[in-house]
């Protein structure tokens, strides 16, 4: 069985963003612009955080899936490929999290 990856989801988001399908949620959301996409990421992040403090792991799983989807939509709307995000994460693995955070303290 093949594993579903974030790259697979990124490809689906890209395909649906360019779709002629009037019923495509992805297309409609991207059509509303980066600000709306960012708002949805914020909403989903809050919902995931709330779900995390509940004893229902299935709810957190669903909210995390929603958050990842909406983040990929935001990246698409912002013309930022997932590969750039992954490269940034990869570059940060050569140091501890505290060292990496300190290196960005001026940001």
C-alpha cells in the first residue's frame, strides 16, 4: 500500500486550485485571496489546539488534517511550494531547536 504524503496533498490542492469546478472548495477559497486562506489556517489551528486538550484523539486527528490541508491551500495561494518549507525544516535539523530559535531572534 502506498502512503499518502503532504506532497500528494499539495498536488491535489494545486489541481483543484486550477479546476473549472464551480463546486471546488479549494478553488473558491484560493479565489478569495491570501487573507481569507490565512484566516482559515488560524481558525483551524485554534480548533486543533482546543482538540488537543480534550481526551478525544480522533477529534485532534481530524482537526490536524484540516489544519494541514488549509496550510497547503495558503501556501498555494501565496505561491510558496511545500518543497521550500521542507528545505527550511531540513536546514534547521543540523542544530538544536533552541540554537535555531536563537539564530532567528532578530526576526
